[in-house]
C-alpha cells in the first residue's frame, strides 16, 4: 500500500516517518527548500534525527506526479487565519485540488488539518469530486483524524497518544481505525466527521478560555499587589482545581482555532460570547506586558527614549524555532512606539526568517555579553535562558537598578527580592 502525505511540517513529517515502518510513503510539500532539506536528512524543526528522516520506504518530493498510484492520501497542511481573523482555507483547498487530480477509485483521503465543523464535507469534498470526476462513497471515501502534535513535547508523541478517527460510514471508519492503530497507542473512533472536527477544535478553545481566565486573574492580582503564581499554587492544592499559568498565547493552534469555531457559529447566526471574549483578552497580553515594562521604567526615572531592553526569546513557545503568530512582536512594537531600544536574543529561531517575516534583527544569546541594558524581558522559557538569576546581574547598566520582566515566571519571587531586582511577573 502506498500512502501520500500532503504537507511535510510538524504534523506531516511524524506521520510519514511512523507509517514508513509499514508502508511505502511519499511525503509531499510545495516548498522546494523544505524537501531539499529533508532529502539531506535535515529537519529544520529539530523533531527528528538524520537516521529517522532517511527511512528506507520514505521519499520526500515536491513533484506532483509522485502522487500517482496512491492508495491513501493524508492532508496535513496549515489552516491559519487572514488579516480579518477569518479562516484562511487557501492551502487546504489547494491540497484538495491536488489530491483530486490524482484520486482514483477505492482511494481514501484523510484530513488532519484543524478546521471548523463541516469544513471537510462542505469545502474539501466538493473539490475532490470536481477534480477527480469521481463520486464520494461509490468511488472513494474520506475520513478525518485531527492532529494532536505538541511541538517541543518529548513525552506526548504520535506513538503514545490516543488518536481520534472519524468517518461518514462504518466501513471507512474501520479501515482508517486499523491504519492509525499501527502507529498510535490507541484510537478513538467516531461516526461523523463533524464530530471529529468539533472535538479537535474545542481542545484548543478550552485551553484558550482557561488561559484567558488566569490572565485576567493575573491582571487583577497585580492591581491588588498579590503574586498570581503563589495564588495559583495554593489553589492547586485542591484535588479538582485545574492548574493553568498566565502567559502569551500565540502559535498556530490555541491562538487560531477559536476564530474557526466562531466563524462557523456566525454562519448560523449564533454569536459566541465567552469564546471571543477569552480570545480578545489573550490577544492583548503582549501589549499588557509592554505597558507594565514602560511603567517600571518610568517609576524608576529611566527616560523611555534612552532606555535599552533585552528581549529573551522570540518564538511562540519554548525550545522550538516556530515564530508563527508569536506575541513577542506585540511587546516589541509597543516598546518601539515609545522609542525604547530593544535587542532580541534567541539562538533557536532562524534570524533570516525573523528578518523576512517581521523585519527584525535577532542575535544569538551568546552575544548578550557585549551589551548593557536598563531592563531584561524573559519572554520565552528556552532552556538556554535557564540559569541562576545572579548570572544576569552583569548585563545591567546600573547594578543598583535592575529591572526584570518575568513573563514565564522563571524565577522565584524570593530570588528576585534577594538579588534586589525591580520586577514584574505575570
């Protein structure tokens, strides 16, 4: 059996490597650069080693004709939002058209991309039928198995998670279920693709709302001069308290998916309140961090147009190079609006990608030793930043006035006080 995976990113590559143990796999991507890297055994996302990438039954290509004679197609392309915060389905549609051109009778098409309920059958399926001249059910089948990739997570990986599989009929459901049981610890089959789509999207909507709650609590407790982190730890001593930390919500899942669900809701004239309220609150947290930074500078008589700040970390999440929808950009732009000079340090992200996408310069963390600052913002918890608090003392202009913004609560309040820092923690 031949499996063709459309998309060689965080979702597609793990699937390709896993399935190649049992089947002939083609991993297709439109990016020639990405394919060239994989053919050399290099994964820019640092998920897999050279040996893992260069599997015997696995090939990487951007040649459309490599999709010929495929038995199962798996679509794993990104589903972002546009500038109006509406679903951007352009890549999903292009992938469906591509698959449609190579689709033949008895094939199965599985979608893994996160999207709103109904998208697979209402948007993707008509394109498959149109470009294949085949009929759904009588000629080919479709299924949905939402990705559950957590970039940077070394524990919850594809082989040891429960995978939802969904289809419109029992025959297809059983077929796809058997397929995924080859590579996953367990599966959770559901009859109805819209159930699978809905289950996936609320996983991230739930997290977004919970994080919004603790973010709002953080703002409130800050005004009350109560340390949020200590409050959360105390509350977590109760058996049924769900522990979430305040923070910046970026990336291509939690910060995106609520807009997909609200888009679908509005199509049926339902206007969600809680979902969008939480999203709006989280969307503003970067500006809130910048505001608190500016307040600390002003309170300590540091002229804003002469202030110099180090930003530690730029990716949307610790220990990965992904800069999609990073909220660090909000902090930097707000500080720059007040003529504050910022220097970004991050050895994990790719400087040329940051420059191309955001027009900003990023330096390796080792370069910080050549600079002195009025304040440091610990924006992302990369492992390279995790060292004793006292080791950062030497990077300040004035040893008697050290301002630290601890977005990720890397340091204990006692250490910050002991080292005589002026600080703010979410």
